[in-house]
C-alpha cells in the first residue's frame, strides 16, 4: 500500500475548486501528454505541489488546464504515447516522494 494511507489527496468537483488549493499555498501541475510541457526529469518543483490528473480517455479539460500553473509530462521513448492513469500517477508520485 506504500504511502496511500499517509499521502494527502483530494478529489475536486470542478476546476473552480483549484482556488482552494492555491489558497492553501499549493501550486498545481497538470499531468499531460504534451511535447511543450515540462519534462519530469528536469523540472524544478515548488515546495508545495498539487498534481492534477485527468482520465485515461480524455485527459484534462481546458478549464482544468487553465486552472493549473504548470504542465508536466513523463518522458517516453519508442513510440509510446501514453500510459494508463494508475501507472502515470505512480511514476509522478514516486518521483516526488
């Protein structure tokens, strides 16, 4: 189970809830498949970070992307264009713990 019982997380109802996140001092980063996004390997993360992940089929909506200050992507090679959400989330979380 790893850190699943001690890692803070929240399920937000809509992108407007991101105001609550920023009011508590977090910077939001959208986890996206985008060549213009910051590479996870070289990105300098803020002290308080909120990762925002979309679903596997459609990712994050434009309103969610606008609500996030940063965009992050996982480096992939060999023609792979995506991972399932659980795997991507695990890689992002592992990198930040």
